[in-house]
């Protein structure tokens, strides 16, 4: 078990006044069977924003706020304390679904959100052929692990090569990308075999050896889950299962379902963005 305090600040400064804006923030961690949110708060500055909350289709807590007064800056600050308890276990053979189960009408229907490719997860014909050859003779769980090993051997973590709109096929062409890109390519490869897969956004404590109470620069992070009888989380960037140092915030088909902050505005001119994530291990 790990208890983490996460502080996430996103700030914009504008060249000229924004006259009004409408925004959605997905910055509050989930409570699920593997983590419990002990406390959380999200504040908006300027404070004149009208703030409300809802749960989206995927179960993510969304903070909605609109600003109807002129403003030359915007800051959204989220602070949460989360207790994470992920017990890594080797699945029993009887708990692993075979291809017959994954291709059954019931599973195809139940996981219909997680099987079709999206514009960001489409891996392209070359990856589809490679993955089909790779999975030959393997069970779904074995095929998923083979794909994760393939990602590790073929891709490099290199910032600045791709952008938020880059899809899995572009990532494969470059053989480089960031956590978002590696997750999209892994998801696309899994879905191409008929294995349900989804995108997860959240936070990562990057220094497990840090002392209790020590605050470190954290990371907004992305990883994936696949289903082969149950959902299994995997971090393609760090090439392993997710741990007690991963905190989930949102799940969706790809990045567009889970972006931490998005909105529309009138005015403002050019803007400058500053993002800071700080993580403290409390237990």
C-alpha cells in the first residue's frame, strides 16, 4: 500500500483579456477497487468562475467551469490524497479467457467501447501484419505480453517528435514518442487482434526510493489496460505492470476522452502554458 499526495497546477497567461471561456478539467483521481481517494479539492483562479461537476460516460469525475468576466490568466489547481493498493498476482489458467471467449457475441457486445479503433489508436497495415504474425499460436494473455515486449524493443521514449494529435501509425513510423504515443500504439496493436484495450491517464511517482514526506516533481502519465478475463494494467513507457506509484484519473478510448484540461474561449490572443505536478509519498 502507498499513500500519495498529488498537487497538479495548470496555468495560462494571455496576451490580452479573455472575455469568456468554458472549460472541463479531468484532474481528480478515481476511487476504484485498487485505489481510494481520501480527500480531493480543485480550485479555479480567478475565483469568479461558476463551477459544477459531473461523471462522464466513462466514469471520470469532470469539473466544469465557465468564466464570464474578462481575465488575463487562468489557473486550475488540483490537490488529492490517494491510497493505492495493487496486489500483483499471476493469473490462474482458468481465469484467462481464450480466443473463443474474446470472439463470442457476448464479449464483443459488452466490450464494444474498447474494440474498435479510433483515429488515434489506428496502427496501420504494417503493424497489423506484424502483430498477427507475432500472436500466431499464442493465447490472448500471451499475445498481449508479446506485444508489450515488442513495444519495448522497437520504440524509444523521445519527447518532441510527436504531438497530441499524432496517431499510432505515425508513432510507428518515427519509432519514437512519449507515454501517450506508446499507449496509443499498444492499444491499437491489441485491438487489431480483438483484445479489448483502453487508455488510462493519471499520475506517476517517478522515484520510489524517495523518503516518506519528500516532495518530488511528479508526472502526468498515460498507460493502458487490456482485458483477457479481467482488466490488466501495463505501463509501456516503463515496460511493466502498473504499481502502487501509479494513480488513475480517467479511462477512455484514447487521449481525447481523458485530456486533463480543455475548453473554448473568446479573445486572449497568444497564451503561455505552465504545468507543475508535485507528488509526496505519505505512507
